C-alpha cells in the first residue's frame, strides 16, 4: 500500500498527506481540523526557540578566542571568554596548565569552525 504524500510549501520536502507539521523544517503546514477549533482561535505552532539550530549555547568567535589564547592564555582569558570561569581560574593558578593546556587549546581553537558554540 502506497502512502499519499504532499509537498511542504516552505521547504519542498515530501510529507504524509495528513501531516500538520513538516518533519524537515518544523513549520506548520495547515490548520488543525477539529470541531472545537471552529469557535476557538487557532493554535499556531512555532519552533523558533533555537539560535541557528543550537538552543542554549553561547556563540563564540574563533579568532577572538585564538587571540585571547595567545596573549592571555596563561591567565585563562580564552576560557573566561567561552564562559568557563572554573577552567579560567584553574589556568590562573597553574599558569595555563603548565603551558601544555595553552598549546592544546591553541590547536583545538584553530581547528574549530567560525563561529563555534560552547
């Protein structure tokens, strides 16, 4: 038995004919069809609570973090920028994890995309 499909008007993906929300883009395809909705206002489903698809994450610029790592790495400047205050304090007391942490962080920041999320 073949399932009837239709196309999403927002992203063009194939969806089941009875779908109310597109599984690809998350947009509402049609109004809900019930007897109760004729007298009550329509409920709109909005899935826009994310920032670029990542909810609850802080966006950091790769190049700012890299410059902070080079010049303030022993004081944990790049860790404070990323919002990791505990690691920043650890870097202060251990002089950048004895220099090894700075080198590892420099390489890992260099390999990250711009912007990256923490």
